C-alpha cells in the first residue's frame, strides 16, 4: 500500500524501504500476517500500531 499511495506510509517511513518494521502488526482478512503478504483477492487489511492494546 505504501508503494501505491505514499501518504499511507508518511508516519511509518520504514514500511516503504523493505526493512523490517517490528512495531506494526498486520492482519489480512482477519488473520495475522506480515507486510510481505500478497494483496490480490484480499478483502480487508488492518494495521495495528504499537499502542494497540489487547
């Protein structure tokens, strides 16, 4: 998504560099994943910033 629209990653510069960004968690179609997950056919993407509680 960062490559598609730069403003998505403005607050997280490491997302667009290919470097690991361990602070952000990602879910794809409600399953935890990582930033390298393919988006073809995906219906939902969620990003969890470091302050997300549980």
